[in-house]
C-alpha cells in the first residue's frame, strides 16, 4: 500500500507547480515527480498536471497571436477573463480535491490530453 501523506504531497506539488514563476519549477517539477515516483495515482496526477501546463501554453500562444493582430484585439480582450479564471481556478480546485481525497486523480476539464 502507498503512503497517503506522500501521495498528497507529491500530487499537490504537481498541481501547485503552476503557481511557480520559474519555468524550471513550473514544468520540471511534474516531470521529475512523474519519472521518480512509483505510485500510480501520483503518476496520473503528474501527467494531468503536465497536460494542463501544456494547454495553458497553447492557450496563451493563441491569445498572444490574437493580441498582436489588430482584428483579434477585441476577441483577445474578451477571452482573457475566462482564460485567467481557467488558469487560476482549476489548479486551486485540483489542490482542494487532491488534499481531500488523495486516492483519486484529478482530471482537468476543457483540456486536450497530450501526455
């Protein structure tokens, strides 16, 4: 059986790494946990966190392209608010659910699963 406290900590680190300012921590921490951990729930949470990070990057690129085009500025301004909420609210919900029930994997809505 896997240690519940260790599972909580590693899963929370994966989902909470989105709040780190450094790219090395932002993406490196879930990758390191994915490679080092042997717990299947922690691995699933690390994969889901990586997928969320990659989706955030894609959505930021799309907003950036819209923002630099003259026609896309109004669209980017309208989409910026839902993206901001998506970027901050879902990781907080993930942390709450992981800490409440460490036996399950949190699945982010509205993302494409690449990893």
